[in-house]
C-alpha cells in the first residue's frame, strides 16, 4: 500500500494498524534545535485518546507516545523523528463475525476489491485509530511553530452535531475545553449532551461539523495554482477518516452571496492592512492574508452501529450484519484534535516552504503597497 506520506518539506509518514502491536509516524524535515519531549506530545495525545467520556468509544488506550529517534538532550537534531504508540486494549475477537462480511459504510469492500486482502480487526489502516499517529506528528509541528512562529494559535471546536448547531452569538473561546464536545457555546453543549445520551442508548450514531482556526498566521504562506495553502489544507482535512466535506472560510455559503457581500473590504491601519470581514477564511489566491485561517470539515456518522443492516459476504451472497465492539457514537468529537494536528502540520510545512522560497521577505504593507 502506497501513499502513506503527506507534506512537502515537513513530511509525515504514518504506519501501523488498529489491532497491531503499535502504530506511529516518521516525521522528517523538522529543523534542528526544537525543544521536544514525550511529555509535551502527550498533552495533545490526551485530547484525542478514547474512553474519556461516555460519548466516545470505551476502548481503553493510554496512547503513550515514545520518541525513538531524531532528538538529543531534549532537542531535535534535524534527522527524522520516529514516534511510536503501542496498542494495549485490542479486542480482535469483537470482529471475528465480520471476517467474511463487509460492513456497510466502511472501507471493507473497497479494500477487498483493490487489494484482495483486508484486516477485519477494526479495519486495519482504514481505522480512525491511525489518526493517533497524526496527532503525535501534529505535536511535533506545534513545537516547531512555537519556535519559528510562536504567535500562531491553532484551535478546533465542534459547531454542529447532527442537525443541532451552536449559536455563534454565544461563542466563548474559554468554553471549548470545558465540555466533551469541544463546543464554544455552553448552552449548546448541554443540549448536545441530552441528544447524545438518547442516541448512544439506541445504538445509533451521528455526524458532526468541526471548525479549526489558526490565528496570527503571517501573510504570504502558500503559492498560486498548485501550491495553494487552501489546497493542502483541504487535502489534509479530507484525508481524515470519515470526512466527507471541507470548506475554507465562507465555503459553500459563498455561492449564496453577491460579490458586494463576499468581498472582504480593506483599509490601511497603523500596522498594515485591516480587513473588515473574513469571508475568504484568511486565504486569497492560495496565499494567507494575515487574517485567521478558517477551515471546516464534515464527519459522517460512525458506520459501526448496533443496528441490523443488509450487506454481502466475500463470496457474494446476501446477508445481514450488526457491528459489535466499542465504537464512537459521534466520531466527530475525537476528530477535533486530529483537525488541529493537520492544521499545524500544513501551516508549518508552508512556513518552511515560504522561508525557502522568499527567505522571509514580504511585500511592504505599512505605508504603501508594492
């Protein structure tokens, strides 16, 4: 299987399966001299790990990350970092009944059609467990950003669960870490909890929409045509398991606006251009404007549910299936730190590309443009 690597200068290759002994990431292109420790990476791993509340899978994984190479005395050496996360709570027997059947909504059937072999234990490489490695790599990216561009802040949160949306008028950054849904609206979080309790008890699942914002991103990251910042952000978010749609800024709603409404007007402020709105999501022509970079992605409902569904077997006969095991009733909850990690990886990658391309030089924007 190819295509396990993403990034240009900052490159991440993930490896391992859901029910194998371990999974992890090889991270290349990290500048030397970046302070990195397992304890610092664990902060981000703990945001994603399963079993933290009743709205996520009850699989118990500590997700302890080990750094096997690429550091010396707590700093990166510029050589590849090898990150490993051991699997400690696999229950492969939960999947024994589906070895001959394809789970609807899963990659089982397409893996079989393409490769002629698949790992039925949790889906192998198609499992969302793979994203633990991305979060570890995202921790490395955050550490590098902390040295190269310490003003950048990356925060993800849920804006919708099923048909239930939050109220932007009640947006509170301080609420994001105070509820199981990473929701910036305390009132919505309470309502979502009641909704999810009923859904979970019924054995069903639901989708969600996550928004990730990178604040204080410098202007000039990205390049026109095939090197666009939003191109790589969209690809990174779409590569996350169960993601079915990605928006930048106004996204699909831009089709509902007129040019007068959509254009982000600009005036000159004391420190440079001031934008009066951010319909573009901080990116114009594939290049960052200096505004907040705003990305949203939609996550489909978890396909593994305790409901009887029609399917077929590997031999081509009709059958029925109930997917047993421990699954997230809303996989979107644990997708929030994954989205943050992918944002960090892409922003760092483009920061390094920009340094290599223009050496940090930017167009004058204080007294005049050009």
